[in-house]
């Protein structure tokens, strides 16, 4: 098992894996841009509730994370994405990516990697975006409810 870390650095989330890979987003987390050594992708939710996410490049959609139907690059069987409140897990053919969000804002994201993954940086940053986007959506909803209740 390998452990990777994603940290916020100079306005972007940077994957500390030896390769230069980063994720930039807006404050609402409705979309973002992932850059790796192999290219640039736009990452965004596939629905209003931010359940499914895709990373889209000039040649199509290499990564789709959705509890119902996921797809990641490389050979292998069906990928299963299971997001949770504080993290998520992607499993395919016994290989596993477990992403754990920090308990406090600004802390590092921990990613435990088991097995071989094609386009690892892209898959990891897409999973991080998916989980952080869902967290941001919950925060914005909570702020709207509190604002409506107090106003």
C-alpha cells in the first residue's frame, strides 16, 4: 500500500507524488481543472445533487465516478465508487483507492492506494474533487438554512 497526500498550495490542491499534478477550483466547487503530466481536464458534477463526477479532456471522459456506474482508465473490470461524509473508496479488481478528507479545513487529504492504477494522479484528484465538492454543497445549504431562519 502507498499513501499519497494532497495539500493546498498557492491556491491549488497539489498531489505530492513525485509527479506534478494539481487541482484548481472556484469557491463554489461547481467545476475545476486538473493538470497532470499527461494533460489537462475539466472536472465537474454530472447532476445538481453532486452525486456523480467526470473528468473531461479533449479526447472524451477518462474518469467517471458515480455510485451507479463508474469508469476509470486502464484495463480491468467494473469500478465501484462509494462516497461518504468524510471520505470515499474506489475499488476495481481488488485494487483500492481510499480517500480521507481532513477533519479541519485546510488540512491534508490522505489517499491510500493499493494495486496499480492507470492515470493515478487524474483518478485521485477527481475523487478528491468529488468529495470536497459534496462537502462544499452541504456547507452552502447549511448556510442558506441558517440565513433563512435568522432573517
